[in-house]
C-alpha cells in the first residue's frame, strides 16, 4: 500500500481487435480507485472495434500519456498486430519503467513479453496461450492472478477483474478493494463449472481448442520469432 495522498495516473492500452472485457472488466475496478485519474490510450483517436465488434474510443494518443503509475495491457486476437509494433512496444517499455504496477490481462501478457518485460518473471495468460509464455523468458504459473515484483498478470478475460482488485489492494489497501468489490456486487456464482480446461467437459474443451487453434498457431509462430529477436532461444531450449 502506498500513500493514499499520492495521486495515481492509470492508463489502459486500446487497440483494434482486443477483447473488450479485458479492458472494461478492469476499468470497472481501476476507475474507482480514490485519488486517481484513469484514461485509455491508443495510437489514434478513431473508433476501434473489439474482437466481437463493440466500438470503443481512446481518450488520448500514446504520446499524450503522462508517466503512468498503473499500466494496464488487455489482450484479444488483435494482440498479434502489436507483437512487433515498435511504437507500441517502446511506449509500453517506457511506461513500465518505474511504474508501480504493470497489469497485463489475458494475452496482454504476450504483448508485455514481446516488449521484453517478462524475462525471469512469473506470469500467466489465457489457457490457450499459457504454453507460449516461456518463449518470452517468463516462468509460466497456472493461476488466475500471478504477482511478481511490479508485474500483476491476470489469466483469461474475466480474471482481469480479480487482477484489478489485486492491484487496488496493493496500492490502496484491502478495504478499498473490498469496497469496490461490494459496489460492483462482484460475487460470481456461474451456472456451470466449466471455466477452466481442467473443469470443462471433454467435448466442450475440444470445441474450444478447435475454435482457438488457428490464432494459437499464429501466436506460436510470432512468439518464436520474438524469442529469437530477444535473444532468448537458447535459454528457452534449456528450460524446455
């Protein structure tokens, strides 16, 4: 927990083809942090669409962002286009340097990995991409939220809410996080227990893997290319 009188600058990255819950789930939490300013940043201010077509707009372009205390990086299929986008990766590196918290959600971890932020770090991601983390020098952990230094990684999609509450607790204390949770009435009781590969019925898991197979294969090709660019190929092979 830090000084509650310290004003926090919070920023989320917006890009075409992200998964909106990776953005809006944490937004519900982070935007309620006392004594803070929350804004969404992107390469441009034109409307963008999430992976399912929801239109979203940024508050400001990347270069207009102040030094952020909390950097939130969502994921989604559009993450692929950013993996080798040096403008975005440079912005992430610069913002992460000295930040109180870097907070990737879902495959946002792969973007942070491409920026070189996961080397030697414990991390998690969406179950379909979890096996790719080692290409970025990360130590994969099968958990919904994983903390390592100033890095807080949340696994797939809805885990972003849990991760955001974890961030709030770190910076403003448990009680503030609990107040936000209560206001949101966040007490999930899903009608099915099929939210992880281990719990989902085999037939459901097979269908989900089939749906994700194309993007997963594409992500692996990109991850291997970035692994070589980061000079991690040998360490990755040793870890394997």
